[in-house]
C-alpha cells in the first residue's frame, strides 16, 4: 500500500487520491496544539478524511520537544502522554500504523546506553498499546546499530513493533551510505518513507530529483504482506512524479529482486 504524507492542502490531497487510490499518512496528530484539543481535532479530521476520500490511514506521531531517551522523568511523562494521545487518535480514526521518531539528537545524546533507554520507553508504551502497529523512524541518527538494537530488544515481546526506514534522512543526516542503512535494516522494516535529496539537506524532493540510488534502495525492500510506503514530498507535482516512479518500479518487479526476507 502506498500512502502520501498530508503535506498538501486537502483539495490537492483529494485530487491525488481520486486519481491514484493512495492512502494518507497524517501529520495532524504530531502537532502539540492539536493534541491539546484532541477530541475536537479528531472530530474535525474525521470530516476532512471523508472529504479527501481516504480509505487507508497511517498517523505520524509527535517529535518536537519530546525525548524517549530522556533521563528527566517529567520529560518522559510528557513524551508518553503525547505518544498516547496520537495512539488514541489512531484508534478513533481507524489508522493501520503509527510512526514515531527515535528522537535521536547526536548533539545531545550519548550513544552509550541510548538504545537501552529508548527500548525501555517503547517497551513501557507497548505494554498498553498492542492493537496498532508501531514503527520507529530514523531521523538524525548517525549510526545504524543503535536503531537496530532498539528493535532487537523489543521485537520478541512486542510483535506489533517494527522499524520505519526513512531513506532521505539516512542519506543526508548520516555519513554511512544509504545502501548500507538499507541492507542492515531491511529485514525489520515494515514502513518506508520515500523521498529524495542531494545529501546536503532534507529537501523531501521527488524521486529522481536528488542523488539517492533509489532503485537499489527499493530493490532491497521487497514487497511483503506487512510493508507499506509513504511518499513524503511537499508539492503535488513531486508526489505524482514519485507515485509514477514507485508504481513503475513495482510493475517491473523491482521488489522481488531482494528475494525473501526473514526476521532474526
């Protein structure tokens, strides 16, 4: 299933959905003000989803001013509350998955012990939130192994927890090549954020407008029963260009090139 991030006006979203049948990944419940007025936000967004003709929904959780790895108990409480509010919206609106960031900040966090603290936070969250799939997304993460370690600490006990791989973030925020990121994480990824850039900034460009080797990246992320993709571009033109490329690659069986995947 292909989704598009709700970065466009509702009328443009509606036109694209009518033309292509894609789903929506909403950022509505990543915004603190909307979470502060959760009931009204859910009622309002339900009407907007109906207008846009949304049939499949994924939510993007909050990521500003929160920290799953925080030592400060009050910061952890706020982070847990915001995560819970987004989950509540997901249940109310019929979302399939919720994307939460690692919230790694290499200028603030020490890598030593980081994975254990993040896994501890997500484990506590997952104890009470077992119905929807939860996927954790890389953003400013400089290293692959800590992200993978969080997953390995949780997956046996919490089968609804997986990874979201953001190819654009890996390409511009880490010195490790995006193909190495893809190869190491592919077996654990059930959601992919699709966009391009030239490695200098997170430009959220259309596929083909940057220098990510996207055919090779997507070739390592074959279609599975669980895996979905969200196109994260900021203009209708870029969204449509990326939908066209992604669907063409799927039709040309690029997704079977990586063969079968098995979680270990």
